[in-house]
């Protein structure tokens, strides 16, 4: 079984620094909730985000949703062959029970994730806890931990799938952010950093191809 | 170059029969537009849709968005190797100029498509015209037209990619609806109906895998 980690994902509630900004207040008012309980979203909070540290890597819940759907709609996932974790840039982990199907509608996904990040349930189909990436890997204890990154050594996805299928508890990290790279702390915990294409690919494209190769291999 | 048709897609404006329904009126009011100028969406109009003919095949703009993104984020598409058409269940065709990138945010995609379906521009990055599927194929004039369907004969995607790469102007149809099958009129225009998996797969999964196989083949 593959442990698939959407790592350092651009998924978080609106942070304190900008929760009073007009864009955050208006969106929250329109939806009848507190701005600190809505998701940070570049398509809504772009201007306010300019003052956030590391802003370019944050506020893309749409990418996380897309990536999740590209995984959870596959035969391998539906058969229980993939366990998904979403690790966010602010070190929260959403741990999905195997075979859990997230909502296909973005609005429903957004509402669900907001509720999860506010309520932080410790059990259920999706549980939530605080954890760094190294701590998450210490918990999973993979015998092979591979990160996919344009900073890695070049390999084909086929070759990677062969290697993963030989491991007993492999973990693959896909960056859940629009731009940038894994932090050095994350890279330090990996056995391999692999580049599967000459250009940078969107996380959902990478996830879809990885799972397809694993199905072919299996 | 591949002509990729998202066929009989569950994408349309709210039809006259239900535009006065509370769910349609409330959604339109909330967004400050006419209900007849919003997209039919099962996650909003579920109850009203129960009285629509062929309702199970309609009202899933989210699936069309997902499928489009799974195509337009790929290297093959970005290099101009794929031309995309969205043919809707009510016989409207959205014709995307090669390399056109649709919005990744669902809300922005929805707003764009609503505007396109209302204004029906005859030129631009995305042009809109009325056309049946057979008429669209007559215009494209493919030397090989393949539909992907669980009603087709079993083949691997690899074998299909080999066949497509030998054609000079191939067209592939992927169903843009959540359930059901192509109409007999559509099937009658195809050279082949191919089944690539034992289970029914979501359109976005099929599109992602098809393009990946074509890249490998190319």
C-alpha cells in the first residue's frame, strides 16, 4: 500500500494578520461565518496576501482539492491501495481513512475542510492533528520515502513505480503548493528526491500519473 | 494532434422549466444575476432537477471543469498537441483555441462559462456555436474517431495510444456526464467504441491517462 502525502499544502484558515482585511471580512459576511473560519484563498484574498510571509506558497485550496480528486477517483485508491495524508504549510495533518471520498464540488470540499480545521476531530473518516512533516514520517515509518521535485535526480515514473512496488510501506510526497520547493527539513527526511519531468508539473497531474503507473506495475 | 471532445457534457444554463424554482431563484439572487443565466448544478438544484428529462446525465459543471483541468495542465496540451472541444448535452460546442488555459478556480470557471453560454461569442480563445456531435465530427473530419465507453470492446490505453499516434487527425470522445452512455446518434458516427477499464472511470481520470499514454507514445 502506498502512503501518499500532499506535503506543505497551501491549505489553511485565514490567518490572524489578515482576518480584518476587507476581502476576508466581505467573504465571511457573505457566507455568514467568521473570517478566521474561512479558507485562505488567493482568488479571494490576493491583495491581503501580499503582506503574508511566504505568500506565494499559500492560499490554494483549489489545488489541494484537484490533487485529492485525481487520487481518490482512481481504481487503486478505490480498492484501498492508497492512504492519503494532507500535510499543510502550517503543520496540520488531515489523515483520510482509506477509500474516503472527498466532495467533488469545490464549495462542499471548502465547507468540509473549514469545519475540520476549526473542529479538529481526533477520529472519523478524516481526522486532524498537529504534526510536522518529519513527525508524520516518523509515525508512518516508511521503508522508502520519496519526494517528487524538479530539484531531484531525473528518473522515469515507470522506474519509480517499479521501485515503490518492491517496498513494503512506501511513502511518496507531492508538493501541495503552486510554486517553490520542499523545505530543507522535509528534504532531509527523504530517501530520494526524484524529478519525473523536465518541466514543473501541477500536483494533480503528478498524482494522476503516479497512481496510473502503480496500477500498471501492480 | 489529438482532437479531444468532452461529449454530451453535463453543462448548460438553468433551463426554463426550473428557472422559477426556489433553489434557482435563491442562488441567482445571491449572486446578483438572472437564474436563466446561472449554470445548472446538481449540488444546488437537485430537487428541482428531479422533474427534468434525462436529469441524471445533467447539471455537473464541476465534472467538466475537472476534466478540462486534467487535460489542460499536461505537457502535451501546453505544447499544442491537443485541441479541446466541449460538446454539451443540449448541443452547444465550446471550441477552445489550442493552449488556452481555463481558470483553475471553480467559481471563476463557472462565471466564465455562464458568460460564454449567454453571449455566445463567435471568435476568441473560446468560441461558442450550436452543433450536434455528428455535425462537429463532420467539421473536424477525423481519420479515426474513437469513443471511450464501458459499452465498447476491451483494449488497453497503450494499444489505443499506438493506434491514435498513427492517425493524422484523430478524435477521441470522452463522456462529460456522471452516469449513462453516449446516445446512439453519437455512437453511429464513431469508428470504434473502446473500453479501457473493467469499471466505469470518471472522465477526468480517463483524460489524464489518455494524454499521459500519448506523451509516452510520442
